[in-house]
């Protein structure tokens, strides 16, 4: 059966709820069975939802499913997630029941946008931007994210690309806000290492101790590369922005996603150091021409607080393959304007 009233009730014990209509012909069967499996449909499964909302037909005809591990109830292929439950208690509430279920198992199988039902129609969940949720100890990061949100949204609407805001947090970087067509590489709240090649725009204006700490994460054997990085930081301070036009930047993006999800495991730590020894030099305005413009992956600029400390890095992603030097510089100018607006707010 299709329901739009599913919610979490409790973590200890793990309880959920849904509210079926008292006239439902399907719920009595679920109540008698005493067990059920919730399927969170994806944004592409609107027709499947219509099928399960229709009376008087075989709802499982041509539907791919397999039994859930506890209840044996159907887990529908392609769903975002499933929650396998037994009925804990049923309450009467006007023309509906309040069904409380105890969770025995659950999983996310298809981490994509869920299906929404709104004003009589189906749609998908899509926001122009996301900012970090407030949690204990991250008040400053949330404040920065909120200040950056509107300038980032205006930027992405004007250039048609994605922008991410990263903030330093000790030896790590937090993705505190995103705007535009998110690639999914760095989810809001994601954590990546604050070490080369990540966070150059933030460390370039820090003191010598901060730069040394940042470089200490680099492979000790790569002294010549360390010298190149220090030279890049000096150029970054002079230019005020940098871009990356190395295919390894994309590799770094994937690596950052993995580290954000799984943490700095030994394998990912090794990959991080290997990437650091192979990553290309930072590029600035003197390096950019129409030939390498087609290879540009990202442009980054810093945001400063009132003391002149770099507290955010705004990075623009998603440059088209037919980019020219002029188009990249135009997008960079808009990025610099957005960063300057956030700096002014601070």
C-alpha cells in the first residue's frame, strides 16, 4: 500500500510509524500478518507508486522484489531504502490508525532523491543549496554556511555550475554548504583531510606554523614537491585565486568523497599520499590559455574574517569542456564577487 505519513518515532527502542486510512482494504492484511517492510521510493518510481495506490488490480504484477530478511515482506528493487518491522501497537485516531512498528533491519540500497507527493502531483527533492545542520560544537561553521548561502545561490544561478564552501576544522576540512547542481562528491557535513592538495586557499594566508602543519601531512620524501607547493601558495597570495586543470583533480574529488564517507582508512591514507605526489601545480591567470581552458576542473577563492584570516574556501566546479580563457575568467570574477560579499558580511 502507498502511504505518505511514515515517520521515525524512537531510536531506543527503534520505532517507526505510519498512518493508514481506516477504510483501507490492505492494512487489515498487514495487521493480521503482524510484520511489514517500508520501501522509500525513488524519484523515478512515480508509476510504481500509482500502481500501489490503485485498488482492484494485481499490484505485484511485473514488479521486481525480494523478501526482507526479518518479515519476508517485499523489498522493492530500485527503492532508496527499506525498513523491516513488526507491529508494536496500533492506536485509533479519528478516521486513521496510528501504527507503531519496531524496526528489526534496514538499509539504504539506492542513495538517490526520493519521490515526493505534493499538491496532487509527484516530484523529486531538489534544493538550490544545502547548508550544514546545527550540532554541538559547530556553531561557527553553521554561521559561516548561512552567511555564504545566498551569495553562493546567486553565483550558481548566474554561471550554471556548482559551488561548495569548505571550512577548516583542526586537521580536517568540513563541507559546510553547497549550491547548484551538486555532483555528490562532497556531501554537506562531509569531512576531508586538511592536507595537500586540499585547502590551498585556506592555508595560503595562514601563519608559518599552520603551513608547516598542513605540509607535515605530505610524503616526507617529496621535498622537491613541497618546494613547488610553497611556491604555489606564494603565487596564490599574489593572485587571490587559483584553478586546477589537471585530470588528477577529478581523482582527488573521488578520493575526498571516499574519505568523507569512510574516514582516513589505511588504504585511503596511502592513496592520499600517492595523489599528493602526483597532483599538478596550481594554476593562476598567467598559466591560463584557450588550450588548457578546456581542461579546467575547478576555481577556488578564499573568504576572510575581519582579522584577515581565511575562514572559508569557495570552489566552483563543473566547467564545460568547451570553456575558453574568457569564459573561465568571467566565472572566476563572479566567484570572487561572491567571496567578497561573504567577507563583507563577516
